[in-house]
C-alpha cells in the first residue's frame, strides 16, 4: 500500500529512555506520510493507558488517521488501546513478528532522539527529560529562532543561533560546550 496523504497512516512505538538511575517509557506517534511526530508522551511504566492517552491526544490535535501501525507488544494489543482505535474507526495494522522494516521510520526517530540528543547530558527528573524532548521536536519541526518559551533545566531561556544550514541551541546558564545542540536544517 502506498502511503502519501497526511493522516492516511500513523505509526506508534514505545521505548525506554534513561533518566538518572531510573528510566521512563517514551511513546511516539508519527504520521507516516509527512514523517512528523503528531503525539508523544512519557510515563514511568509501559502500561497501555499512557500510550492510549498519547494516541487520543494526537487524534484531538490532528484528526483521525485511517490506519494505525504498531508492533505486537502488549501495550498495543491491550483492550484499552484496541478499543480506542475501534471507537475512532481506525484500521489496525500490526508489524509481522521480527520484521523490523514495518515501523522503521518511527524506530529510527526514537533511536536518533535517544542517541543523538538525550545523551548530551544527564536528565535527573521527568520534567528535564520532557523539556529535552520538547526542545528536540521544536527544533526538528523548524520553528523559527529564537526558541520562544523554551528553557533549560535551570529556567534560563534558550536561544537558537542559525549558522548556514545548522542551528545551535544554547543556554546562557551553562557553558556552550556542555549544552549545545547542532542539527541540520
């Protein structure tokens, strides 16, 4: 099936991400046609209720997709998630077991977020982790500098400095070497 329209198909996945000595579960919902994250959320457990809430919030903001793709994990086969899809008349598409390519775009976004962004510094609280993910999404979806309303963990506003095809996000409260993110535009 060729996916070329927004809201034609969404892909959702869940992953663990480090936070201090613990971890959080990050759920992401991506529009397959536009490759944009239409919803994401953090929870302290891989329960289906937070993943369902992320999907519901994405539907409220972006409309109802025709198809929802996910893996066969217990989070996405739970009754509350399946019933949410059914209540919106969304066709469910499950990845074939051990076939990684079905949901590779969402998995790659999650991997890039974790390895290329969240590991830049240690996040001790859920708020710090949530702010770091929000900042990454903000930059990725190309809001124009300055980075309005976003702050570092100390509450100092962040500024985005565009240099050619690269955006540097800096905080005045931290040395530039410890809190600088470069991303291609």
